[in-house]
C-alpha cells in the first residue's frame, strides 16, 4: 500500500501547485470580467482542502454572505469544510447537516469509515436531502451554492458534495394587480421559478407537461424554463422557442421584458408579439391550446407564444362569465380599442377639412366653443393628449394610495382651468376624456400602450390630410397587422388570413361545449379538444322517465 500513499501525496502536491496558480491568477487585478469568468470555469478542485478553500476565498473576495465552516468528521478526525450562501440556504437545514457530519458520523456505526470512503458514505447513506449533486470545478461549485445547496469539501478528495438546503423566503402568492378578475382564481405568479412551475403543475397534472431548463446571462446566470405539453405542442414551435432562447449571449438577464425583445419576431413593431401574463390559469389555457410558455426566475411575468391579435383583447373574465355577457364585453372592447386610436384623429380631420360631414347645429356649437382659443385644432388636441399621458404616467409611478387620486383630481383641475382660461375648448376635453376611458378597457397593458403611441400618428395624419389621412393610416395599420408573425405563426389570424371557422373565440366567445377544436393558427398536433354533442338539455318530465327514458341532464 506504500505506492498508493505515495501516489496520493504526489497528486496532492500537484493539486496544490494548480491551486496556487489559480490563486495567483485570481489575485491579478488586471483581469477583466471575461477572463475571470473563464478562469473560474476551468479551475478544478484538488485533493488539498486548504488549497481549495484558499481558491474559493479568492474567488468570492470580501463577500460576507458566503459562510465557510471548518470541521473534522469521523473517528479519524478528517479535515472538512461546508460552504453555503446565507441568502439561499436556510439556517436550520445547514445546522442539521453539521449535526449529521459531526455527531452521527462519529457516534453511529459509520464512525470507523476509512477516509477515502467518506464521500461515498456521506453521499449514499448520511444525506437525507432530495437533491445531492457533485462538483469538480469552481464554476460547478458556485452554481450549487447559488441554487440553495450547501457544499461539503473533504481533505484528500477533489470533488465537492452538494446537499440541498434551500431556505429562500419568497413573496406571498396573491392576486395579480395588472390582471384583476371577478370570478377567476386569485393566485398569481411570483419571483420564484420553482413556485411558478408548481402553480402551473397544480392545474396541469399530466406527466406530459415538460419543462426544459436553460441558463441565460454569463453573470446573472438567470434560470429560464420552457414549458409545453409533449405531444400537443408542435415540435417545430418548441424547437424555434428553444433556439431563440439558447442563442442569447448576454452578461445579464434581469426580467421577462428583456428576454422578450430577444425572442420576438418584429422588434420594431409597437404591437406585442409575445403574450405576457401573471395568471397561472391563462398560462394553463394557452398550454392546452398547444402554445409554449417561457418562465424566468426573478420575474412574475410569464411569456407565451405564439400569440394572436384577438388574444390581446380578451380579459380573464371572458372565460368565466356567461357567453352572452362575454360576447357583449368582447365586442365593446374591440370598439373601444379602435376608438381610442381613431377618435382624436377623426375629430381633428373633420374640423380641419370636412366641415360638411358635421351636423350644422353641432358645428356651430363647436365653433362657438372654440372662439378665443389661440391654437389650431391639431395643436390643441395634441397638447391635451400629452398632458393626459403625463397625468397617467404620474399616477402610475406614484404610490397606489394616492396615484389614482392624483390622476383624477389633476385631470379635473387642469381641464377646468384650461377651459376657463380659454386655452382649449370643452369639446376637445370631452374627446380626450372619451379616448382615455376607451383605452382603459384594453386588458393588455403593452397592447394599450401601442394604441396610445399610434394615436398621435393618427392625429398628425388627420391634421395634415384630413379623413383621407385617417383612412390611409388605418389601412397601413391593418396591413402591418396582417403581415406580422409570432414565432412564424400569423399574428392577425383568423381575420388575416380569413378563416371563418375559427371565429369561435375572436370578437366573442361561443359556448364552451361548442369549442370542440383548438385554434388553427397555433398548429397543435391534436386539433380536437373535446367530443362534440355535449350541449346540456333540460331534464325529462316524470312521465317520460317512467317510460324507461333517462332523467339525467344532457341525455
């Protein structure tokens, strides 16, 4: 056995030399971030505990949140150390791990375990965690630590044992403030990837719900999950999403909005081509249609693709209320969306070039109300729209308790003062107020913001070309929508291309028992979602039941 001892000593000496070189490189202040990252990724752990700890201390620097506890384990008092990050590991799980290593390994039947078998015994027989991982490089060790693991280093071994001791405190699950509902579920996504996945799995209990993991950002190392139903989502769609996420090469990924700009089809278009939601029920519904969801650790917003124009005008309550109410609100929402874009421009165009289209009495009242106003109609409307946008932004950025009050009071005070001073006419204030109220009916914030931006273009077109400019702008907008794609799928479907059979859930939703097929525009591998003929029917009369017919509902 002498040759084995000499071999171990030689490898330990070589490991110390490698560790000393790594320490020397990490001490070099001239290394930039790319060189340091490359060094950390390629520096391997060695058989010397002190050398490993020295390299780790140089890697993390003066960081106080990285805790290193030295101890001796087994009857042979083998030197060891445990490393954890306080913010990611719970104090009680770490203390339990220390107790297992220092007491159970000495007093139990495993106390006489030889030093070279300690890692195997600890990994297979002592650790009771659901997750145990091994790391042989500094980079792999750090990945374990930031994912809530506690690393165990043992003298004479060049691998670290990672035991899951996660104890991160997350924000409580509550109703999403951006997507309120009357009858729908009250839970919403939070900033934890694990919690968000569990919220989806609570609703989709099939093992065919697959979630692929990616890491984006060389410094942030943000975890990204791609969720889809295997056998339902089209493989070409899944491959496209996978490729767009994996090709991102950036130093830091902070939020879902940042990732959205890297994967969307039309980065220059104001319209969103990826659906962003905080509601687990909406994500579940989209997965059941054959779509793909992208979950980002640290963000409560989940991205879903592909998306169609009609989806952005559907509210959560459209699928929980009766069909008649849902149809009425859906049509009203479509009208309000286009009205919020077109009304100011049409008002400017009609008063500037097309007086003959306005009833005479109404025209006289508008002209009389504008007497003394020093600005042209196009400037008047543009300024009032900008003022209201400033008020809306101020109310959004202020604390919720006073934000809405500031918006309402500010609009009333400024509007009344502007009319009294003769700077604007009452009709313009009415038009701007109606436009703002109509824009509030759009359930998707990004979609509403796009409409607000395009509204100013229509005001300019109406002031320069009249209603002909409004027609040109409207046709240009429709052409833009029909030419857009969301992950290769038509954005304006089923209106462009026109597919009449797909109008079950566009302007209004039909009854649930009529929605027998999944949307054509998604390209699902299984288009049929339920068997037909499930329309409920009244119960039979008692005399018909006595004749041998069933008295159950729906028969």
